[in-house]
């Protein structure tokens, strides 16, 4: 059995697809591409696909990950091309590697988010960011199926900064960009929780909903404050070449009799 790890995106209008919508689209793409999938046992077999830390519905992403199990060996690059052609534009497969290490989900410990705040001046956003980072705790509430839950949104935030929007941004009016690095903790702190925290500490309330995109996801490096590529260990784990002694033995072994 071969395992392939894929990186995919949710762009444009496809950011509004739910995780279940993506699952259905991806399973159809597997059938169109004629991927030799391994299936689970039982009365209702399903393709062996493992999803890791999917982004919330309504947010875009450049860094979603999943793993599939195959019954036959396939070249990861060719498989990526076939699957990408079989998915709608916006759900794009951007990377594929053969799984040579364990624990992909364990390497997804933080995310880099970009929040576009239309109608917000950068100076106002900067002041709110300073107030948020200067607080020891920022209590926010989130509605769950069990009612309102209160938790700290500050502790999970490793980095938060306010930036100017790109010069080529369409439309008029002010627009601030927040760049956010959030550790994956329990309970999970989402970008909208951080926005709630900014409203609580500095009364920052964008006039329109923020456009949220996950830019990266991976292992958080405490020293550099960066989020590393979770597929890098699989690329680097090249199978070791046979030992010299084994190579010599194989070379000098007598062949079959003519």
C-alpha cells in the first residue's frame, strides 16, 4: 500500500464550500482520475482518505492537507495533475508527496492567517493590535451546540500585525490587513475569535465581514516564529541506498544458469 499526502486550496467562491462538500467533490475526483484507492472494511467500504484540520466554512485557504492510501504505486506528481484536472477551479491540488514519515497531523501545530478588513484604517487596526497583544488574557464568547462558551483568545496568538493593503487592491476606501499566526490549541482559536477579541479590547468593528484566508499551516518554530512546511520531512526522507557490502554481494552473486 502506498500513501500520498496532498496539499489543496479553497479559493474564490469555493471558500464557502463546507468540509463535507469538499469530501464529496474529492471522492468524485478520485473516481474520474481512476485512482486505485484502498477501501475500508465492513458493510459500507469508503476510500481511505484522512483529512487534517480543515478550515472553517467561509474562509479561504492555500494550505489544506489530506492523505490517501493506494493499492498500486503511482507517481505523486502525475497523480496531482490528474486530481487537479478532475476538481473544480478553486479547489486546486498544489502539492503531492509520497508519505515516508508518520504523524502528518502532529506537524500541523499552527496556522498563518490573513484577514482583510475593508473600511478599517491601518492606524486604527494597529492600535487595536497593540491593545490585544498587551493584554494577558482576552476573554471571548463563542456559540456552540451546548450554549455560549467563554475562553481566552490571547494565549494562542503567537504573532499579530496590521499591514497596509496591496496597492493594486480593487475598490476605494481604507483597508487594513491583519497577519496572524495562531497555535492550534484546545479549544481552537479561530480568526473570528481574534476579531471578537479586538472588538472587546479596542472596539474595533469592521463595517463589513472580514475576508479570511489561511496562508500556511504546519509546525510552529518557537525560535524563529515561523510555520514550516509539513510535507518537507517526507521530501527529505529519501530511501537509503543499499550498504556497500550488500551492493557488492548483489553484484557478485551468480546469475541463473543458461
